[in-house]
């Protein structure tokens, strides 16, 4: 079997049985999980053997790799457990070296390309996101105060946690939300602090939905959602927040991003960046993810981010690392997507469903098995812009929990 060379060298944890195009069967590794896959043809075996990080996902999407025992999660769990062996192999590791070397070019995102990249993912049918996100359409890592939190509770926790770090302690604060999504965070900030929020996005669909939501909630005088790139903004803001957008900025634009944040912040202003990152040194983006899900996307190492911050004269006033929160978030998304799979298929087709199953499952595995994490970086122009201790964060959250009578209030004590 042609593909034996790959799996024999790579698979040690977990038991993977492969049925080749010639119906020959071979088992690699040992232990749980136990998975059996069937590969349809010799060409698919060759593509997987020569470029597994791209070809495995493509083969699953096209139905040329079928899982006959176990689940897609089990299969990708085996891949995740053994990924380091693949990356350190002299042959397949060359692909990763090439990816790292070409990363600056691949993540070069001028305004025109940034708009295209955003449209590729975020301007899909609005019904699609209703099928797996929470009621507020929060498409970023939730915050689980308790393991029993529902997805909606955990996303509310996330908004509350972000708001606490923004130090919304003054009336009529001017808040900028860079990458405002479907408007949930901006509306939350306006409603719970009386702030005047400007939200910007490059997604026409998101801007349309956000504006409608502002009208429906009676907050249109307090929240303004615009179709605009952060690089074109002027003026000053007391608070700046960006959630789930920095992954699309591109490494060549990091200094420009933080320079803009510096220029837009008031002298005593506070900025907050929430982004996917990695705990390892800089690397490349998974080839399949880059091609099919997030073109131009990249999850940075903190060393890359902090280096750019330092050069633009901003103080880092707080860093928090969320390790397994996104894995749990993705589990909820994956379960919801599975329950609504027939509806998604009616919107698109079987190949699209398999693509998104691979995306959601693969990301969950990577947050459990690999180097992915989420960081929240609080920034300011002045060292005294926030209190000397972090007590104000917990105090504000508890105050808000008490107001809402949330069932998770006890867990925060």
C-alpha cells in the first residue's frame, strides 16, 4: 500500500487501520482511539503521502477518505497526537519550513485583499451561523466560569470579562470595536455601560445585521456599525477592543496595527486585544485551513505580538492566556452543527458540510492536542491607565452577575 510509508513512520499513539484502494488493510500504532479509514484511489494515497496536512482534509471533503470505524474526531485526534512526529520528519517537515518562509507573503493583507479574505468566510449565508453559534452570534472563544455553563452563558461570560478589563468606569466613554462581527459585543458594552460604541467590520453581511440589531434594541443612537478598515480611522477613543480579528491582520501589518491603536487611544485610554495565538515559536498556518477556511489568516506567537507592541510605545498592562476555553467552545459548535447538518446541506451541499465538519473538529483537536491557545492583551499609552491590581476586573464581573441574577454567579465567588 503506497501510503504505508507515511502512517508507519508517523502513527504511534492510537490505532489506525487503513484500507487502501487495492483493498489491502494495514494497522498502524496501538491503543485508543481505534479508527478505520478507507482511501478511494491511488491518486489520493499519493497526495496524502506527499502533502498530508492539505490532502487529508481535501480527501475527506471529497469523500475519497471515508471513516468506517470510529469518528472524524477520533481520526483527527490520532493525527493531533502524532503531529510532532510529522513536523520533525526531514521530508514532510520541509513543507512546514516552506510555509514559515512564505508566511509574510501569504499574510500580506492590504485593504483590498483583507476585504476579499473576510468575504470568503464571513459573508456566507447568515442562516449558517445560526445553526451552530449562540443566540448572540459570538464567533470567538467563550469563557467557561463553570464546566456546566451552556454556550450562551459562556459567551455572556466572555463579554462580561472583556467589559471588565476595559474599565468602563466613566460616563459617555467613546469605545471602538475593531472587527465588530454581528454586533453582540458592541451592543453589550453600550447597554451595560452607557458607552458610545463605534464598531467596524469588513463584512457587508455583518455590518447589515449589526445595524439592524442596533435598531431593534433601541441602541442606534449609542452604537454605530460601519463597513470600514481600521487603517482608515481617525480621531480618539477612550477604549479600543478587538476580538477575533487580529488573526486576519497579517504579520507584515502588526506594527501598523499597534501604531494605529496607539494613535487612536486617548492619553489615558485602554485597549484590549483578544486573539487566537500559539504557545510555541512562530510557525506557518495549516495549509488546508489557509486554503479553504481562513485565507490570509495566521495565529501568532506572543513573541511576534509583543515585539510589535514594544516598538509602538504601548504599555502591556495585563496578559491572560485562555488554554482550554476554545476547545470547549468548539465542542459546542461541533455538536450544534451536527444537529443541524441536514439544514446546512440544504443551504449548500454535502461537500460543504464535510468541509465545515473537518474545520470545527480539527480546530477542537488542535486546541486540545497542539499549541493553540487564546490570549487577551490589555494595552495603554500610560502605565497608570489601569489600577495597580487586578481586583477591579473581578469586582466588576461580580457586580454585573449580581445585577443579572445569573446562575453562574456562585461559580465566580
